[in-house]
C-alpha cells in the first residue's frame, strides 16, 4: 500500500519544480492525514520543516534541492515509495533557549542545531559563562559562542573549529568564535543534562544577539540553554547514509 505523502518545498526554483513533479506522481496528502513528510530544499528548509511537523509526530524525509544537504537525501523521482519503505530513522532532541532582552522581554525557542550568541556591534562581546549554576568563566571576550547538539555539531560549530560529536553521544559542545581572552580558548564538552547560561557584560557598549536555528533575538542580556528531551524530531535517511555515517564521513573527508 502506497504511503500517503505530504510534500513541502522551499521557494528555491529547483524545489518548486520538484514539488510539481512529485505531487503530480504521488498526489498531495493533507498534513493531518499523511504517513510521512517529504521536504524539498536545503538544510535550512529541513530545519524549518522539522520544527513545523514535530507536533504531528510524523517523520520527515528530505531530498536535496538546495545548496547544502547534510540532513537531506539525494534528489530523485524514481521509486520514492520504495526508498521510504527502507529508510532508516534517526531521532534527535533539540535545545531549549530562554533569552532575556534589554527591553525587558523574554524569548523562548527550540534549536535543532545550535543556540549561538554573536556580537552585534563593532566591539567584541564580553560573556560570563555558567554551567549548572556555577560560574565557569567570569569573562570571555570573543565574537560569539554557541552550544550545539550532536546533530548540529557539523554545522556552525564545526566552522568555528568545534568538535564533531557522535549522534548517540550524550553530550553538548560549547564553542567560542574568535576567542580573544582567554586567547584561543577551545571550548568545552558538557553533559547533555547541563544547563548553560550566558550573561552579557556591558550590553549597551557591546550589544549581543542570540540565534536559535534561524530565529534571531537582538539585544540579549542573558541566554540559558538546555537540552529538551521531551521533544523529538524524526528524520529519515536512505540506508547506509544516516546521520552516524555522515558524521564519520565529515571527520575522514
């Protein structure tokens, strides 16, 4: 029996064209009546789709129609039902961010890849870092810092020279961007249960914004980050091309 598929596509021309071809061949199931979601685009669109679909509990199978496709499978119109039937599932849990802003607001959001703090002005940011309520670094002068999940460790974290984490690792990585003091601080590995707090020092002189996946929060005073095991995202991959294999390939490329 053919699966009822809900297709979602980014606005990229290749994704729009793929959407037309695949919905013509397979139809378009309503999200609340689908068995699986197929996302057409790049990694950014995949993250967006995972956030949107998560309340339904459906798994998402991505096909790359964008520029970056770490979370995506190779695009192809042939034998989609067969590919879905043998796809391997990975379950990942996001980070929960709570940010307090200079205007007195509080912003809460979830991040599949990472929560990052970035300087928003010409001067370096000054951050105080606490882990589980204990100050671990009284002052980090840097362009920014981030906390990444294993699934997100090959994204911004890896570009900032942070470690790649095995997908099953029960740890998070805390990585600095362009650390000035302490000079070239290499970051830390933390238990997945850790609660990380960043306090922005001199927020008016050295403004900082927080990014939670694609959501930007300007003018933060403090940001608290923790794992959210109560939320699960289900991702499907072609056999032999799952997250664990992709993480290993990145390290031996």
